[in-house]
C-alpha cells in the first residue's frame, strides 16, 4: 500500500477510533446532553478530565454558566442515544423528554447523569481555554458513578459483560470484541 504524505490535513481526527460519550450540563433550570468524541483524562491526582467543545454548542453556554459538567460512557446498545443527542440542539428542545432519556441523580453537582451509562463522572470546571475553534474544558472529577459489576477486579472493562461505544467518523459506530484482547506486559516488552 502506498503511503500518502500531504500538507492538506483533511479529516485528521477520523484517523483513529474515538470513544463516543455524552456530556451533560445544566444551568438556569435547563438540562442538556450532547455527543462528544473529543475528550481525555489529564491527571489522576488531582483527578482531571477534559472535553473539547465548540462554543457554538448550547451545552457550552450551560457549562460556562454553571461551571460544571458530566461525562457519560455508554454501552454499544445505547449508541443510538449518542446519535440522537449529537444530532439535535438543546437550544430549542428538551432532549431528555424528546428522546426519553432516563436520568439518575448526581451527588456532588447538579448535572444529570444518564441511567444508561456504565460509568459517568461529575466534574467541576477548573479551566476553560480556547484552542482553535473549540474550547478545552478541564474539570475536576468530584464524583464517579460506575457499574462495578461490569469491571474486572483490576477495574478493567469486562468484555463478557458489555462492550463500549466507539466512533470512527462519518456517522459510523463500532465496538470491541474480546477475541482481540492481547495481554502485553510493558515491563517484559520494554526490555526489548
Ligand atoms: C459522535 C459525535 C461526536 C461529537 N463530538 C463532538 C465533540 O467532541 N465536540 C463538539 O463540540 N461537538 C461534537 N459533536 C457535535 C455535537 O454533539 C452536536 O453539535 C450537538 O447537536 C450539540 O448539542 P447542543 O447544541 O444541544 O449542545 C459530536 C457529534 C457526534 C454525533
């Protein structure tokens, strides 16, 4: 296969699969949810998590006002939910009602947590910085909701129990297969 080298970057962000999540927020009596594929853990101590959100999103306004957000990780069965909240804006509808999204109660913030999530974090905003046409919102994780039973004792996803929702761009969602797991000990491999 020929490797193409180009200066036109194209859809560089589709060159790798991303985990499709749902970011939740509330402010002034309004609650909302949006799909987010651009996000990352930043630090375990203190626990920091960041999401990249366009300031055009209604969700951004809510986070800027309330200084908090939630991030929800969904099993593949709930992928349709990601497409629903990623294809609509909360500026003119209540997505929770329209898509019949079940919520569970937060404990340290007021952000809605999704009942369908196998893991979700409540975050308090500690930084909001512009990079290009998106905002990089860093939150301190102040509460974690997770289904302990779907993880192994080492806190790794147990693929016998469920599989996560990944996004490869162009409205295409995929998931993982436990048949592909490779256990590669970095200490062994790091020796060369
Ligand atoms: C799979 C998927 C991933 C997305 N990832 C992001 C993202 O990382 N950042 C972003 O600003 N928008 C992202 N979007 C777009 C928003 O989810 C979309 O614009 C949504 O309608 C915003 O809703 P709101 O206006 O209610 O906030 C994504 C959409 C989809 C379908």
